[in-house]
């Protein structure tokens, strides 16, 4: 919901860092570094080491923001880089809740975690296929002036809100059932929001 506003602020903050780093490591390697931190966060969460998991999760988000900024600053943007970024992001988005379910294995937490994973699955189909249609109609990211590889229709839960929810998961693990359920409900609202928009503008 706030990604368009915060992306410009993020680039303003990260651009000096990206320039100071130079073109090495490449943006793709920065993406891989972010991924490694994310997987380590999931492992730490599975061991109930939520402090380490939180630090690793925030490191994941830092480097995940840095890769795109570095690509733009050094003229190294690529379609493969955008694809790799979103693919590895989704692995981390699945791994961290799974790690928490392993650490706090109650029936309610597991069921709420399953619902959250299911909402991710439907949500991914809702925005990725819609993005493909919009790119096909020449109404994609380049036309809209977006900084992403493909257009992403605004929704209630996007990157910023995911950072907030996952941080809450790690800070308040005793409330995972409610937090998982709340995020799943809002992700499902994304799907409905996009469906209503698509019915209006694509029909």
C-alpha cells in the first residue's frame, strides 16, 4: 500500500551506499546475499532464536532493497535480475513463517500458517497474471514510470506491509495465530481488490 511512496525514500537513502560500493558485487549477487540472510532468519526462527532471526530478517530486507538501487545506479538493470529477486523473495516469505511454525508447533499456529501460505499462493496468481496482462497491453511498468521490472497493481499488503508483519511475527511469536490470520485476511483482501479492479478495467 505504501510501496510507491517509500520506494523513492528507500532509493534516496540507499543510493549513496550503492555508489560507494561500486558495481561489485553485482546486483544479482546482492540479491543472493539477501536470500542467504533470509534463509538464515528462517533457520534462527525455527530454533526459537527470534532475536537473531529479527536481525537476519532486517538484513535480508536491507540487501533486498539495495540490489535494485545498485542496479539503477550502475546501469545494471536486467529482466533476469528482477525475476531472480522476486523468486528468492517468495522463498524467504514462505521460509520464515514455516520456521516459526516449526518453533511453535501448536495446532492453531499450524492451521493459521497453512491459511497464510494458501493466501500467498492465490495472491501470487492474482498479481502476477494481472501484471502479465497489463504488460501485454502496453500498460506495464515502463508506461507507468514504475521502477520495478513488471507492473505491480497497488494493494493493501505489499512489500512494506510484509516487512511490518514479519517483524511482528518475530517480535511477538506468542501471538502467531492472530498475526498469521490477520495477514492472511488482508492478503485475501488484496485478491478481491485486484479482481474488482480487473473486472472494471480489463473487461
